């Protein structure tokens, strides 16, 4: 389906509604980052979709919730002796994370039913919105699978499952953002330059890989092992990576029981960051000269600004990860990564003739 056939087809309220959903997903990712970095994700030990809407309402209910948390590996191995006020703090962030997700459901379903009744949602948009619902359900399901992985043996969630949860959330965001762009009554300027479409897709793929690596780094707390830059504790390539026989499957399965994985995943994350940075800078330099369009050049400036901010936040987060990862810097680093993803998707949309993803 050509984008031209969709121009002006949907009421502006549809675009606003989808934009609101995008904003809520953005903040859900940010809240999830705070939840993760404050160690709050395991404070609620059950997945109660309906009854879990309300928090504990009295001291007895708080004691019951706290006693359930005391049975978790996180409490026994890390937070033994925690006071009730500290438990309420971590409970708040996990509860807020889940409550925000529930609120998104209401923000979606009520207007959706109204718009559908008014005939403002055609079959094309309906199919995309159904896909959004299925993706959202998948994200929520893997969210609980992630939490459950930290309630059995290890005192934190599994890094791979955390990354999968984050990746699915970003896929949901990207798919909804593309749908949002398709409903606009005026589209971004379409740039037709040989090779720009394939180049843009390549940058998007590199960025996606980098975000996935970042999720694993965060989940494995790898920044705590090498909180230095540009070297890794005095080395460009950590010696452990060069040791004969160090590349073993067991080191990846039981990543939290050996130092090899943290060195390996952080080394990859750093170097993919270099690749992404130089690739985007070369892209901007090349197309700045080729495209004499003020709006497009402003967009390229914004892209470089986001990239620079993200690099600086990554370095500051890394160097500040002494004993614990700085929450504010870590959350900001994740938020700007999502903004950078948004910018790359916008760029791809501006060069994608069909506009369908």
C-alpha cells in the first residue's frame, strides 16, 4: 500500500491517540529502567493482573507482602535485614511499572472501541492495531517470565530474559511509531538518493544490535567489572578474552559466575558503539552535502546531537559504575537510546516509498 493513499485518511484524533500511546510506552521503558537499576523488580512476587491493581492498603497487608519478598533469593543474599521503609521504596517502583502498563491498556482500549464504532478505523489500521495488542501481551508475558527468573536461585533477573523483554518492548514501540507516522496528514519530505534507503536500514540494524548488547550489559551488571574508559581497566582487549580455552558455552550460560562474560559483552558493546558512531557521522557528512534541504539538515543536526549525548551518557554511566550503577545516568542513557531509535525510524520512513513496515 502506498503512503500517498493514506494521506489525510484518518482523523487527527487518531494520530493524537497513537502519539499518546507512544509517549506512554516511552515512559514505561524509562520506569522499567528505574525499576531495574534500583533493584525493585523482584519486590512483588506474584503476577496478579486484576487483584494486583491495588497496593497493600494497611500494615498487615504490607507485612504479608514483605514476608513474601523475604523468601526470595534477592532478600536472602543481598537485602537481608532490609527495613520496611526500604521495602516500600522498591515496591513502589515495581508497582508503578505494572500500574503504568495497566493504564496503557485502558488508554488504548476505550478510545479504540469508540473509534471503531465511529468507523474511523479501517481494515488496514485495524490489522496493525491488533498486532500492537498481541505485541503488548507478549511484552507483558515475558515481563513476568523475566521476574520469575529472579525468584528461584539467583538474586536478580536473568540478563537474557531481561534483554528479550526490553527488545520486545522496543519492537512494540517501533511498530506503533511506524503506524503513528502512517496516520499523519502531512508526511516528512521524501528523500530520493541512490543508496540512502539501504544505508539507513544498515544504521538501524547496527543501532538495534547495540541496544540489545546494552540490555545484556545492564542485566549482567557488566559495567561494574570495567568502570573505565577508553581502556578496560588499563587494557584495550582484556587479557581474559585472549586466554586459551576461555571461550566456553558454560561462561555464557552461567555468566554471573565468571568474569569472562562481563569482559566479552562489554568489549562488544563498546566497539559496536564506535562502529555506530562513526557510521552515523559519515552518513551525516555525506548526505549533508547531497541534500540541500533546510528541514532535512536540521534533522541531521538533531541526529548528531542525540548521538553525541548518548555517547557522553554511556561514558559517564560507565565511569560512575563504582560498586553500583548510577540510576539517573543509566536511565538517561536508556531514554536517549530510545530517542535515537525514534530518529532512525523517522529517517527510514522519510526514504521508504511504500511506508509499510
